[in-house]
C-alpha cells in the first residue's frame, strides 16, 4: 500500500513538473499516441495528395516520366527561352522528388505495400536516369553551353552548377567512344556487385571449429554445434585474452574477401583511366574541397608528423594502464585501445552514462537546440500537429522552422524512435530540396531526421545517453544546413555539396554539443528541472577529449590506406594486406598484427571509396570555424549570421574550396588545415591536465 501511495505522489509531482516546461519540451517529452481520425480526409504522406495509398507511387512515376520528356524537349530545342541550367535543375528536381521520397519510404515505412511500391518507384526512376545518361542529344546541348557559354546571360553560379551537371553526365562515359562507354557501364555494374558482396562478407561472423582452439578461449564465444562464432572484436571486454582472441580470429585473412576487394579496386582503377583520370582517387576528388589526391596526401602527411609524438603519449598512458591491470610488462596492442579509452573515460566521468541521462530528456535536448538556433539565427522550431495520413508512423513529430522576419523556412520531420523493421542508423534524408521557382517564390525544403531512441515509458520521457545527444546535434546540423541553404538550384541545396564539405555543419554542431555553456543551457533533470551539477557537467565535457591524438592518428591511418588503395596501388601487384602493413608502419603508432586483415572488414571502402579522408577534412574545417567564430561565445548572433550568410546559405552553389577560403579568410592548404586541428588537440590536452590536478 505504501508503495502504491508513493507512485501516486510521484505521478502528481511529475505532472506538475511537466507543465512548467516549454511547449516544445512538453511535446517531445510526451509519449506519442495514435490518433483515430473520424472526420478529416487523409492528405497523403508528406501532404502529397497522390500518396493517400501506396498506389499513388504509380501516379508520381507517370507524372515524372511525362514531365521529364517535356524538359528534354525544351533542353534540346533551338528555340528554348530559359537558361540551360534552369531546365536541367528542374529535370533534376522532378526526378529527385520521386527518387528521394521513394528511397526514404522504402526504408522507413512499416507497411510492406508502401515499401514495395516505393521500391518499384526507385527502380523506375533509376531506369529513367540510365536513359538520360545515354541521351547524346541532351548531353551535347549541355556541353555546348558549358564550353561556349549559354545564349542567355549566366552568372558564375549558373556556370558552376552547369559544370556539375556535365560531370554527372560524364560519370557514365557518355562522352566516350561507344566501346569505351560500354566498358564504363560494364565496370560500374561490376563495382556495384563486388561492393555489395564485400559489404555482406565484412559483417559475417567467423565460424571456427572448437577442436583447433585452445580450451581457455572457448568460454568467451557462443557455440554453434562443433564450432564457435566470433561476430565482433569484443573491444569493451575487460579480459585481455578475449580481446586478443576476438581480434585475431575475427580479422583473420579471408581469401574470398581479399578477392572481392582486389577486384573492386582494379575495376575502379580501370574505370578511372577509361574516363581520362590517372587514378580513381583523382576521379572521386574532382569538385571536392581539397580537389586533388596530392592535396590529401600533403594534408595527411603534415597531420601525421604533428600527431606522432602526441599519440605516443596517449599510447604510453594506455601501456601503463595495461601493465597495472595485468601485473606484468606486456605490450599494448591494437585490440587494447578501445578498452582503455573507455576505462579512462569512466574514470573521468566518475559515473556511468545512465547517471547523465536524466538530464538529457529528448524534450530538454530539443529545447536546447531551439534556444541555440534562436540565439544564432533568429529561428524557432515549432512542433505542429500533422494532418491525417501525413506521417508514416504515429510517433513522428513535425517541426516548422520559423525565422523571426523571413517566416517559414521549411519542415523537419523527426522520426526518432525505434520500431520493428526500421533501419538501425542515425541519418538525415532530403525529401524535397530548396530552390527558386519560376514565379520567383521559394520551394521550401522538407527533410527527415532519423534516430533510433527507445520509446518513452509511461513514467517519463525518453532519456538520451551523452553520445546520443552528440548524434542528435549532428543530424540536426544536417537538417539546418538544408533549411538555411537558400540556393537558386536544388541540385546544390544544403547537403548536396562535396562530400568533404557536407559534414562540416553537422560536425560543427558537435562542438556546440560538447561545450559546457551550451549544455548548461538545457541539461535539466526531467523530474525536478534541477540543472546538471557543475562538476558533473565539466567531467562530461572533458571526458569527450580523451586520447584525441591517438584517435585522430587512427583516422589518418584509415584515410591514408583508402587513398593508397584508390591511387596506383593496383599497379604494384601486392595483395591488400601487404599494402595495409606498409601504410600502418608509416601512419599509426601501434604495429600491424601478423595474420590479420582488418581492411577486409572495413565496409567504408565501398561507400567512401577514395573519400574516407572527408571525415578528417570536415572535422578540421569545423574546428577552424569553431575557433574563429564561436569558441569565445557559442550564442553570438552576429557570428551566427556571418556563418549563415557566408557559409550555409550557399549549399554547393559555390565550389567548396572557394567557399571555405572566403569564409575563413585564409587559403585551404595543409599547413592551415593541420594547425586548426592541432591547436584544438593541444587545448584539450591542457584542459585534461587541469582536470587531473583537480582529481589529485
């Protein structure tokens, strides 16, 4: 009976607490419920009238086909009255509106009939794109404009976007002789199939007979009859034997994976040379921020030189921790670093992640984002009720992004909670890109931010671990890039820019999420609204910078390996493991482990081929922007407006190297890039020393 009375009191106090939160916090901290519609007609997914049923995808496909034909006729007509780039952008917008929407619904909709119809639409649009890629008359019309200028007056942005469209065309080899073009089509198909098979093999568990393994290892892994299964690296295990065994077994060389990777790299190299590039990396980096593989190599070498001694200090600390734990002198190895990083982080936090979570309700975090956006850009995020049939799931929120003077900038649909069949990834989807319409009005962007948070319970809201707060800010950084990029053309709106610049706004948001002044503005206990204790907050922020040098060095190693694989590696005749060993000796402070092939589990080689360096470049530029504009005051409106008008507003409408150089007032070169990241690492090291003194 006493327990029951306590529950009643708790419920009442919680109810009273909730009423003092802002409307946005209350909305996100309230459990979403299914609404029964008795009176209103359904408006269709995202308010698209055709999508009141899955059959509407057929209608959208047909409309896109007819409009595409009309736009092709216009582009190839000698009597056209619009700029060529405007016609191409409308063509791109027509196809993207169906393709992007269909791809998202295919992945996210819980109903199989919608997923199937959306998947069919994706296939149809892909077929249309393939036909366009072989449409010689359309290609020649664009090439003439790019080479000889349009007959209508064009701007620098027009010319830049037209060149991007032309490069997209040339990716399919349309500019080549027929035999070479057919070879490009064949190679692209081979690369796709090899990549898919490699990615599937990269996550397959390793099955090993129990009879050939030492008995001491067997208890660490699940059994499958007479075999044991190793499905990962066991990086967080406190048992050093388990970590080492998992590393050696899971990463043992696999001949089929080696064949798939080698063949994929050879096909990519041939594809590049057929298309007129010396290496695949040169092809992949065209129109990027760094522009050439040579620039990437110089950046990685400069950063590696600066990191070597700093990373060695990190490894020395881990080595001492391992000796202390094992009781004897044993060398630090690659399977140890995640464990000792996690262990030291727990020491600094003096608490588990679950003890921070009550201060990070999803509503409080959204309010923190709202306050930050308001301070920097004069923007409010307003939760609005959706019309019947507008959403694919009842637990999705819709945010209107409202500027204090400009009005509605766009919509963000927040699909935050896990459900059966939903992809287990945090990501940002563009449903509709922003662009200037023929009548001069603006087509507002529509995006989805997808997370996989636990559903809120009856007793309280969803609570986020600190790492999930970082993820939320990261993905909302992508969303705000889409909202604030007021570009003339949707082909270059928001995140539709070079890979090594697209992550800059989202990574920059992580700097805000790691700043104690920002966290202090919203981290409040979901029951009492008490702010997070100051010592707790400082420990959290400091812990995020542990072993920054060694972790950055690891990213340099990964990036360098990716560049070597997609450079002239294929001309050397060695297998990918021999290359790995050589690159690791140069770029990483821990030695290669014999009879392992880590790269055969590195699925990013497929999706980020020759572009894995983008993570480091994006982080470097974000760090540079943070130090220049926001480190002194993360809520400064003047600096926020400079960032919006000088960086976000352009999307990919200006070459990203020029955009970044103009915004930061310094040339993009290895020295400047390296200095910003090293300054940050050294600053973090100093803060850690102060924290150590505090502990003592």
